[in-house]
C-alpha cells in the first residue's frame, strides 16, 4: 500500500469541486505564451526529484523525460519501484513483488507535460496564475474533461525553468514533485524507456 500510494498520487483522477477558468490580463496572457513556448521547446529533461505529500509521505529518485509522451521515474531505496510512461500508457512497476499496473496517460492531469505541442487555447484550461518573488505558478485542467484532475506547474523566473509540479486528489491530499539539478536539452539513450513486464520476461525465469 505504501508503494501504491505514490502511484495513485501520480495518476490523480479527480479534484474537489469544479475548477473555473480565469480571465487573464494582457500581461498574464503574454506570460502564458512565454510558458507555452518554453514547454514546447523543452524536448528532454534529466535530473533528480523529491516527492512530498501533505500526509507526510516522502520519496525521491531520478527522473528522465522525453517529449512527446515519455517519462521514467526511478525511486530510491527503501522504495523498490519505478514509473515508466510510454506509448500513451503509465506503467507502475513494483520491483519487489514483480507486480505491474497499467494506466492510460490521457486520463491523468500530468499528460500536459508530455504533449508534443501544448496549447492553452485548445488542450488545457488555465484556472489559476500567480506570480511573485521570482516564482510563477500555473494551474491547469484538461479542457475536455476538467473533472479528471488538476496540475500546478511551478517555474522559476529569469530564467524561466520548470521547478515543480503539484497535484491534489479528491480527498485533499497534495503531492509535490520538486525537480533537483534538472538539465534540459540532454541526449537520452533510445532504450531509456524500454520496459518488459516481468511476467513475460524470460530472462528472469
């Protein structure tokens, strides 16, 4: 259950209440255009992460991202698990018990991070935008299905860089994933996102 909790936080399905789109000033619209351009130019990312939940749970590990559609999070001990995103599917792998859970990527709010070309006009809806003290926080929901969840992307300003994402579940549990020493535009090996379900991996039999 401890391991499964982190997976469920990663693929939050719904949030409390109904989020409403905000009306942006011309300056805020210009800022969102800058963020959109930054995200669409961010094709690869590699670094460490720290994951904290409002219920006190903590985990950390390594993250590799390749847009569109690929991500791998490998948790450090004592957790023995990983999350692989590929081919439109989120794969949660519990290495200790050799258990694998599959979930569709397009049913999660974090899908916005892995889209090829993200459009704030067509794909997602902005429900909050805050800026201050060198930090920008942008909260998004899916335009077609806002009830499936929300994600807040946190950026540093000058230079603009993604620092964190935050999800909130229906019970009000907040999970923050902070990027540490992340580098963008890096070369990633083609087999980084390969995954073989241990149930069918003859090498381990």
